[in-house]
């Protein structure tokens, strides 16, 4: 028998949406805490600082089934983090069809390619607490058995992604693991989401780029915020320790009003700021309260968020202060 000392081939992980907010944080975490080779499927650029010899860029539009198949054949991944999506609720109201196509057809092309090329891959599908929608008060905090009552097109697209992942497990035995993530925020998120929307304005006002008036939408909603850096740790635990075919809610279990998030930014501001209601920031229908019961996930993996809410907000404000300084 021939004996070789050849090192074992590294584990190959594929991340879709790798250039997005969560994707960039996930890449950093995978490079830090695993020895995997990470293949980044993205339509956007990944920042130079993150480039590593354990990372490869694979430009790919998941709406192109041929290109998606080629990309999957090139990688033959053991693990797939499917993050690519149109993730903004307000945008989904403006373009339901585009949202549905990106989120559902993109995932269908990916799962179909993986089914033949890498049938044993463990596949994490990023679903959303938005799926629960207008939850009845007696169903809060929300566990995985709470019925879906979606009130926007984004939520419906995520319900379809969730169902599609389950169907591919049940029909084809694909090792899909669904995570329903509650709100996650942190440095690097776009200003189209509430924490960055407010922090960016504070940073611009502080240096005189904007009059001292901060525009806001609905301040009464309550959301369960987790730092994105804790969320990506949860994703790695979910894909390695989660049970294929299963679904897990991920969130901190604590609700914060949007008003309290605003108040934290106002008190961190170096200058006085007036708050003004902007009707264009209101949604046709908003969810009043979303609070997570993550017991199933905690029991399976031992995950718990570590970064305090207040620290996350300060890090977001620092990020925007840096961005605004660089732009001036
Ligand atoms: N974006 C935004 N901008 N939201 C505002 C603003 C504003 O100026 N003012 C108030 N809000 C309120 C929204 O009406 C909503 O009630 C809340 O702040 C949070 O809005 P977003 O940050 O846009 O997040 P989301 O809750 O709609 O969705 C996020 O979380 C989901 C998980 O629950 C996204 O990250 C989704 O992709 C994710 O699935």
C-alpha cells in the first residue's frame, strides 16, 4: 500500500452574498476561527483588507442557472452559507417582483446545482423573523412554531426560501439548516436600515454636512437586536452543530423600541439635534413587536450573544464617523 504524507485537503466553504453586510462579517469570522478555504460568491467587491490566501472570489449572479452550476462545480463545497438576498423591507414594497425573483429563484438555482454536484453539503439558509409578521400578543416571545402572518413582500419571499429549503431536505435529502434571524446590526450596514440610518445622520450633523435635524420613521416599533458579530458566530454554530432539516430562531430575547435606539444615538452625539418625522420613512404596514425565543438554538449549540446593545450602537456611530471623515 502506498503511504503518502500529503496534507488533507482543506474544508471548502461557499458563501453567497459574501460582499454584503453579513457576508463580510462572516468571512472575517471564518478566517479567524476555522482553517477552511472560503469561496466568496458575490456581485459586489470584497474589501482588500479582507483578502487572504484562504479566500477566493467567484463572481456569480445566482439568477443565471448555468453560471451558478459552473461556480458550484468549481468549488464542490462541504458547507454553504446562503446569504445572498434583497434584504430590505421598504425596497420590497417598492419592488415585490424583483425581491421575490432574487430571493426565491436565486436560491432555487443554487439548491438545484448543489443537489447534483455536492449532494452532501450542509447548507445554511438565512431566513428572517419578518416571516412571523403580525404576531399575536400571546405568541411573544416567538418560537419556531408560531404561525406566519406576513405583512410585507420581503417576508413572503423569506417564507418561500424557508419552505424551499425544507422541501429540498424532504424531497432530495439535501442537508439544509434554516435560521430565522431577528434584527442584526453593526458596523458596515447600509443606511437603509434603522441603526445606520440614524448613526449616519448624527455623524454628518456633527461635522456640519447636514442641518441639525435627524429624520426618522416609526419610533414605536420594538425589535430584538443582535450584534452582527454575534450573529455570524451563530451561523457557524448552526451549520456545524445544527440538525439538517431543522429550523432555528436566532436573537437575543430582548426588545428595544426604535425610540430607545434613537435616544442612545442622540445622547452620544457631540451636538444638539432636533428630531423630525419623515413620512417617506413610514411603511404601508409595520410590525409592532418582534422578540425571539431562541431556546431551541441555545440548547443545541450553547450560543449566547456577547456584545451589549449599547456597545454595538457606539461601534456603529464610530464606523459612520470614520466614513464621513473619509468623505470630507
Ligand atoms: N430603515 C429604517 N429607516 N427603519 C426605520 C427608520 C428609518 O429611518 N425609522 C424607523 N424605522 C423602523 C422601521 O419602520 C422598523 O420598524 C424598524 O425601524 C427596523 O427597520 P429596519 O432596520 O429597516 O429593519 P427591518 O426590521 O425592517 O428588517 C431587518 O431585520 C430583519 C430581521 O427581523 C432587515 O435586516 C431584514 O433583512 C431582516 O430579515
